[in-house]
């Protein structure tokens, strides 16, 4: 397809991105969050948005609205970023947008300020093409707590459901392959994070007492081993009872996904995998899993210390698929541990739960998003029924009642959450083109 000249909008978008990256809006440390909220509000108001600001537990929540037309699009983004630590590993200052070798570097350049700015620049371009008018209604929900688990978001969406009603939701992230193929996601897995804790004494003992006193780390190791089979299948009774069977569209989409995980294995030098290559995409999209995130207790320093620990702890996360319910999974975990004789192991729930979510791939909104990606990028899109990751997508589907699609400007070398976070300049430019084209297609039906 022939693309309109968006040079001026791209250059303005780059200036906007530089201004936002310069604000160190680190939610984990409570840094400059009101400043970032005000900066985003100013950008939106300059494009005719009515913006309301609401207090969150950590940072302000912005709800904006502009335009008029037959389709209502709700966009979700966030203005908070991860800490820059370790700062010494950045090649250029983390809060200065720096371009080199075709990439734009800076904290938030990808996650999520680059996404937000590219969409706003595309909206500006569409308005210019339509004589200064925005030909659809755009609602924009922008928070500053995503990097700390979005503790305010679900209650906010439930409480403002009428104001947020839309025909489709554009999620805050997405990626482009090194070859330039757009990658879309129509869902996210749910997540529960827990600690298992075990104590057998008031203080550590000499390890000679291991002949007569049980060891909390042995108990935790045995408990964890009972949760999963060697192929990665969760063994908790009832765990899979509520798993929704995939639709034929889900299965067809997975069958069309390229590769068998070569990029992941090569990037991280993976030496052990679960399942053969043919199962790679099915497992990422559709399989619920339990992960051991950390195992702690006793002596962890250099050399030996002959100690019998008084207590130990293991951190787990469960990644869930529709229609598994986080609370039910915790109940099943408790029942399983008790049945296995581990009733002395305490379950401590961490952070907020996230429910799984998955949109209908046959919904017209999803199909439009895919077709526009095909037109703009000139390559066949890669459509995943679900990301393997998690996030607060379920409240949008539950309370807004609309399908959700994720497509953005990230890349496999983007180092999100790490030093030298970046996006490709090529992807930023195309992200602006995509935003303008998607909104035009939705407006024109």
C-alpha cells in the first residue's frame, strides 16, 4: 500500500518521546510520577482530549476522551518505567533519548512511553488527513502503576465501566520481528505469585541434629517436587478442570506460527527445554504452568556451614489460562499440600492476582487489526491467541465488554527492564503509520 508522508509527525513524535524519557517516572521508587502524568495530560489536551485525573494507590490515573464517530476505541498505556539500575551498564544516560545505529535508547523508549507517543503521533496524522477532525471516538486510559502490578487498575475499571465502554481495546505492547513482521497478541495468561514457608524450630540447629529433627528445606523440596511432572504438567488435582478448550481459530492461529523456539534457545543458550519443538507455541499460548522463582533458607554464603535451618521459603508463580480462577488455584494448592502431608507449610500470597484473558480471533476488531498490520508492514502478521506473559487485561474484557488486541513497536533486542532499553527507529516510524491506519480503518468500518 502507498503510505502518506508522515515525516513531520514522526519528528514531532521523537521530540515528545525525548521529553517523556527525560522524566524518571519510576513507580517502584515513587519518583516523578505526578510530573509524568502532567506531561502526558498536556500532550493529550493539545490534541483536543478532555482529560480527567484520578488518584491511584501509587500514581495518578488519566482518563481521556476525544473525537466522534461510529467506532469507539479504548487505548491502554502506562507512563511509569522500571528503575534504571544498574546505571553503570547503560552505554548512554538512561533518561536521555539517544539514537545510534538505527535504535533509540532510553528507559521507557519501548516500555511504554514509545508505544504511547507513537499512537499519539498517528492520531495527529489521522486528524490532519481528515481536515482536523478525529473520525472516531478515542478513549485513553493511562496509568502510572503498571510496573508495580497495577494495584489500582481493576477497581478503577470496575468503577468507571460505563465511561470506558468501547468497541475494541488496543493493548499497551507488542513487537516486530527482526525481519519486520508484526507480532500481535489476543490474550494474556493469568498469574498468581506465592511463597511456601516452613519452620521446624525457633532457631537454626547444629546439623548433627538432622538425625532427629526434620529439615524445612527437605520438606519444601518434596512439596515443590509434588507440584509438577517431568514434562512440566502441573500435578495438583483439579488444577486443569476449568481450562477452557481452545477454539478452532486458536488452533489454526497456533499452527500458522513460525519456528519452534529457536530464537529463545539461541538468545539465552538454553540447554534444557520442555516438550519437543512442535509443542513450543501450544505451550506458550495454551498451557498453564507452575514456576519456581527462588529457593531460600539456611546458609547461602561461601564455603560450608554445618547448620540445620530453622525455616525455609520457596517462591512460586502460576501462569493460568482461561477459565482458571486465581482464588480457586490457591484453594487447590492448599488442599494438595494437606493431602501430601505438608499441612505445616504455609502459603503466603504475593501481590495482586491477574486473571487470564483471551479474545475471539474471529471478532471483526481483531481481524481489522491484523489486516491493517498486514497492509502497513507489507508482511504477514504473526497472530498469537495469547502471550505467555501476564497483565491486567481481564478487567477490560470483563467490565468494558470488548475484545483486546496487542500490537506495538518492541523488538527481541529491546532489553526491556534492562540497561540499554531500546526500540528500532524503523519500528517507531511504522508504529505511527500503523496507529493512523488502524484508527482510519475503524472509523471507516
